[in-house]
C-alpha cells in the first residue's frame, strides 16, 4: 500500500523519537478581491502551471486523493477516497481566480459522504479536509458545505477523548474507534484554527474547547526552560521523548499559537506564543559556518540533542515574521535559501554538522516558499522575490512532467518519483502566486490567516463579539 505523508512523517518521527445543521448559516459578503487577473508575468505563469497540473489531476485521477503524474494514475490514502486533492486545491483555485474549476469542486463536494469505515489521520484530515471545507464555506456561504465541515468535525471529535485531551492519532470516520496513543506537539496543537472556525459558524463551543484543551495540555507539560518534548503519551501525559525541536511533528504547534491569537484574539494563545518563542530563542539557535540553525535540544537541560533538521522547519521564518520576530526570521530564511541552492531543491532531512543528507526526497513541499512570501510581504525586500523565482525555476526544471509536477526521490540525482502531493495545490503554488502578485494588491494579507495547509481563513468576516461569546467565554 502507498505510504502517505503521515506514514513518512511518523517513520521520521519514530526514527528521531526513538532516540527518544443545525448550522447557523451566517450571511456575509463574499469578497471579489481575489478574483482579479494579475498582470505580473510570473504570477500568470504560476497560474497557468497550476491549471495545467489541475487538468492533469482531473483527467487521470479525478475524485482520488492524489495524482501520480508519471504513471498517470491516481491513488488513495486509505481503502476508499476522501477526495483530498480537490478539497485541498479549492482555496488556491479561488485565490487565483480559477472560479469555474473551483465551482466544479464545490458541486462535487456537495455529493461527498464522509461516513466511511476507514481509520484516518486526525491531523491530516483536520488540516486538509476540514480546513479546506471551512475555507470553501467562507468563499461560498453554501450551507451544504458547512454541513460537510460539521460532519467531518463531528467524526474527528472522538479522537479527543483521551485522559489529557490530546487527540489519538487516528479515528475511524464511521465507528469512531481510535488508535495511536503517542503524539507529537503538532498532533496536539494543530486544531484551534479549524475547530475554532467550526465553533464560530455552528455556534457550538465544543470544537474550540477540545482543540484548546489539547494545545494547553501540551503547553502545561513544558519544562522549567519553557520547552516541550517531541513525543508524549496522550493518556499518562508522560514524555516519551524529551527532544525539543521545531521539526516535523512539532512545527505547527508553534504556528497555531500565534495564528489563533491573530484569528480569534484569544489572549491565552498570545501568552503561550510569547513564552514559547522566548524559550526557543534562548535555547535552540546555533551558528554553524555563519548560518543559524534551530537544532533539537533536550527540553530539561537545554543540551544539544542532534543536528538533523527537516525541510518542514523552513515554515519557521514565516511564523517568526508574523509573530513579530522579523530580524530572526530573515536570518533563518538565509539558511534555508543556502540549503536549497546547495542542491537545487531541498532534501527532506539534513544534518548541518556533518553536511550529510539524511532524507533525500523533495515532495514539492511549500515551507521555504511560504517563508519567502511572508518575508517579502513584511520587508518588501526584492531578494525574497528573487529567492522564490529561483525555487520556481528549479521546481520547473526538476519536478515538471508532461501533465503536472511530481516529487523528486533524490535531490542529488534529481531522479523523479511518482506523486503529486495535495499540498502542492493547496500551498506551494498558492504561496508562489501570492508572492509574485503581491504588488497588484489583489489579495489583502491582513484580512487572512492561513491554516498550516495554507487554507485562507478570513478574519475580517468574523464578528469578534460572536467569537468572544462562543469561543472565549469560560
Ligand atoms: C503540509 O501538509 C502542512 O504544511 C503541514 O503542517 C506540514 N507540512 C506539509 C507540507 O510540507
């Protein structure tokens, strides 16, 4: 059976850890602002290439979770499809003004039934499926889409019935049976945006309460240094690994603290972000050959616990920038840019002490592009645009196929593999497009918070009084 991103992430984690409606349809105006044809050539190229890849997916894999562009087949994460590619692609299609294609997805999603006897990743289903549906609802005001989002949210809820409130890794969408009682920080703290929006639109606080409790449970188990480990037992609350990192399995826990503050103005989230970021700045950065790395450290002693980093870590400049740490973000982005240019693509895992690659694949991941976009937005320094131009050129050179784009199994040999990850549609192409079209002013950054899958959540559509009443009241 095909390995999903979760499997890969889990295997990386295992390796590293072992060392350790009633629906309230709320009326609001759908924005026209994103449906603007953008003049910039680069942005137009990104849009054309997204459409070309999307047509490849539609032609050869429609309805399936993922497209395999070399064999021109489709594949599913589980025994039956969850339509992850279309749901994940929707918000990008809208951002690019590909409205006919987006409408086709919306109509298709109305027909989907999530009552499926499959055990799914709670994390991935939340960020890609629930996140995608909620963004779709904000664009369309279609109550059938909100009903789908609520249905998915309800099917994920049993996962949160652990002793600590940190969710089980997997839940069966039909039976509610749960499994997987070890979690990383991202598995605990990447729900507050989606579950918060679901609470907002359904006026039911249960979702946000569960998501916040899970995040808080992780935070409450921090060490005297303010750091957390990277694997915990969700029922005993005992740390299974005291290695503290910003890498795969931990990353979006940090991201969601600041973004949940920005979306809902929950002061508890801001307090967690402030304390956690200060602890990271104090303990993790390490200089090597003039470059800064945020390598893992022991959560209790602060001792260096390795020098392996993952390409996922390149999300952190964006998170630092949106959290007010722009100089630190700029410095860290320089490191990722250096690593990209060392190989012409980014390796999945890299040891900055030995200089060796420890994971050779590049799965069309977005993080370095995301950070270039945020830094371009905040600094307007052209160098971030030039960085992104180089990333796009390299992706075109090594990952482009006759019908779409595909992963590279080895960033040294550039040997292509046969998978187009759904986040290429959701994130990678969206961030390229937004960066290259920034000057057009067509997309107002300040109106949005992106979930970790780059789904656009419109904060200017939210009524803070409703947020206060439904989400933030004790
Ligand atoms: C995406 O699925 C999300 O950004 C997630 O948080 C981690 N990274 C992958 C893409 O690399």
